């Protein structure tokens, strides 16, 4: 799809990552723009994909650097680190390449339904919860490996948070008695 001429694309420079975000791709026509795939449509944003990820981490209470460091230390992933943007809202993203690469795409794990081989070209076809499909130059086995790593990260962080919340609520309940 040529996002430059599609009438389905909405320009939205105020876009913020949320639970409805499916993927972010760099726009091929301008290096400082992103194409964001969302449950509500496709948005053209005048920010690099990494900038959208950085802003989202801050909105949800941390920094990209802090989130990356936590995952690296807990899971010993050396590269293409999954990012827990908001574990409380189940917003976890993973990169298709190094985050410094201008071709790096971001996929939001909770919204992926299926990853398949692209039979028309090299790469993958990613299908999301609402049936939206996008192509990626990244081979399916690499996207699936990244999804697997992200799923493990999700399970560990969400479970740890729930146990911590349970402990806190139990303690508060004891105090209130």
C-alpha cells in the first residue's frame, strides 16, 4: 500500500500509543514520519517510530532507557529488546530490528492474531485482532521469535505486578482492620 496517497490515512501529530495500537512503521517517503496502524485506522505522524515509543514510555511512567534496562537485566536479551510500555495496560511492543535502524518497525504483541510468510514477496504478513493485515520485510520466523520473547516478558512482568498488588492490598486490608 502506498501510504502517501491512500485516502484511508489520517494525519495526526498528536497521536499517542495506546491499547489500540497495532504497529508502527517508518514512512518510506520521509525519515521523520511514522505510519501507525491502530484499531481505529491508519495514522501518519510527524515523528520517528522510536520517538513515539519514547513518549509512550514517559506517558506510562518510565523512560525507554529504564524499560530496556529492566528487560535486559531480567531476561538477558542482548538485542531487539521487547519494551513493556505499560504492563498495567498490557501494552508491550517489540522491534523488528535494532531500534537505531531507520527500517525498524514496532509490533504490539497483545494485538497480533497471526504471523505468516508473505507469499507475494520476501517477508511476513501480520494479521491483527480486527483483521487488518500489514506486510513486513522481516521474515516470519524472526517476528515469531520476537513475539515469543515479548510473551515471556509479558507473563513475568504482569504476574510479578499482580503478586505485588495482592501483597499491597492484603497489607492495606490488614491495616484497615
